[in-house]
C-alpha cells in the first residue's frame, strides 16, 4: 500500500447516527428490508491537497470500515460536465442509501465502459477478483451455463463497482438469498421514435391505474434515457416465467386501455409511434438500470426516482450526476418506502386467464419455424457500433431518397442486439408507408458484421 503523497487518501465515513445500520460486507448477504446506509464526510484539507495532485495513478478512499482503491481518479469520464472517475465514485457514495435500495443484495451484471462513454461497453457476468466486502451469487441459466455474479451491500461495494468503469448498475430482479423467485416486477416504458415525453407520462399513469386496480403499487423513475421505469415490489412467491406472464398481462391491459398510445406488441415493426410496455425485462436473463444509475449520455444523466406528483412536472434532462446529488441531499429518496409495499400477483394472473394467450406471429412455411413478419421489412446493415449503424443508414437514405422521404420515424429500426459480451447493431427499414410498387427489394447489406465470428460453441463438432 502506498502512503501519501504518492497516493492520496480520503475518508468517506458511514453515518454515526445510532438509528442507521452499519456498513455490511457479507459474502452471500441475507435479504434485507432496509438497505445499508452511508453518508459522506470528507477530511479537512483534502480538497486543497487534491488540487495539487493532477494525474494521479491511484487514490484510496476509506468508506465505512473498508479501504477502496480508485485507479486513475482524475481521468475525465464525462467531458461535457467535466466529471472525473473520482466524481463518479463519490456520487455513488453520496447516494448510496437510494442506490442500494435498488441494487443492494442483488446479483448484477457488470457493464464496463473501459474505453469511455463514446465506445461500446462490454458486459461481464462473472465477477473478477474482488475484496471480501463484495458478495457473490451463482446464477444458472436455461442454456446450462452459470455465472458467479457480484452482489453489493454497502457504499464501499458501490465504489468498487464504479472503479471498474461501470456507470449504470444492472441488477437482476431477485435477491441473493432466493435466486429463483423475483421480488420485483419491472415495467419498462420504451418509446418508439416519434414519441414525446408527454405520451410516456400518459402511459405511465395508465399503468399506475392498472396496477392499483390489481392491488399493486408502482414506484416511477426516469430510465435515464428516453423512457420511464415503474418498479413494483412483489412477494417472492412466483418463478420468472410466472412473473413475466404477469408483466405481459399488465402490458396487454395497458394497451387495451390506451390503444394507440401504448402497445404490448413484441415485434418492433408492429408498434407504430407508441410506447412499448416491455414485459420481457422480467425474463430470467434480463437486467435493468436501477435507481440512481448514471447513463452513458454526454450530460451524465441519471435514472432518478420520482414521486407520482412529480411525473408530469419534471423532465429527464433535469436529472444529472450533479443535480441528483444535490436533490438527494435535500429531499432524500422518494422511493424510501418501496420495500413496505410488496404485493401479490394473483389478480394479474387471474386477468391473464381472462384475456387468454397473447396473439402469436405467423411462422414460416419452409420448415425452419422462423417467424414471418407481417410488415414489409428490408435489412440494411449489421454493424459493430452504433455510429457505424447510423452511417450505414444515411448511406442507404442517400441511395433511396424518394423512399426515405416517405418513411415515418417509427419505420426506421436501429436495434442494439446482445452478443456474447457486447452489443452489435442491426438496421432495418419498414416500408409500410411506401406504395408497394415503389418499395425497393432486399439488397446486399451495406455492412455485414458477424458478432459470432471466431466464437467456439460448446458441444459443437467443430469445438476443440
């Protein structure tokens, strides 16, 4: 360990309030109703010392009973607001009470922005070498594979995660002590292109009404991107398949009550300019950016918990690392009571019986079993990065100016597709608004990136 001045040391202490629980560091933590609590107290003189230490290789923070190393603390992560890596770590410690309420005690996938926010992150399920205050839990997937994932329970754990280059926290909907029964149903309101914020808000209130009619309480937060999340605590009595069915039923009922505004249609090209109620975020392998997560947008936007009376009044761009830290210090966490509202899925499951099975798309007649789209789609490109996808899209538009001029915003489909450890991008065009005689045929892809090139598949004959 390096002593000052070679390495800076700062102290971030847990609150000494006797009513607040102490910082914890359990290997496999028990379920907790009230997350561990932390507040920030900086040592005197640290600010002036730090000003003299530009470009440090590392610094050490004392957070509760733990010492956390932060590498390259002065590295600028968000150039626009001038936020450094140390700023990100300190933000998570400052909002730890709220962040742990969303992510604490849950296994999480590490989404690491090793090359900064302009580059694609990589997803790491298996926790790397870690200190003893980081817990772990082994998740088993339908593929037969398993992964030992990280579990954080205190502010030191959040700081350690942030030091890995993780901006947003991506926990599963289960607790580490019961990995097969979710205790949270997640309503993800995902707007299609052309949808404005007021429409998302309208759909959120319809979703709240449906939840209330079925004995459940929703807690809203901005997604930190374009949409909104509504979190619903449930009793951990149902498996993933049943929770997903309940979420799909909720989505269908929201669509029934707000046709044209909301949709439960799974296939993107069939949604139009509506808000997709994404029920598949409740599948076993899915994670969602949790409360107080920083999103990789230039302004360092944050997924921020709201009270319902704020939903119509506030806008996502208001909530950034700096403003949310101030807001948290002033008003605390609007979701403080979320764990007191665990409800039952019985009413939604009864509605599922009443509605019957959801409509399934037609299948191909070639024996492949592949889905056949009901829309006239063409594929333009497959790329490694989003900038490459957008460049390919512009190239296609330049070659088909008359057709491009007839497209609606929701007709342009740029999808982030999950690869083995990172996203790749697919560009498609829905020609539904183009007269049939003017529709271009499928052409050779402008870019044809193969995300699986060189990958060895276990069990395949060509595997070593």
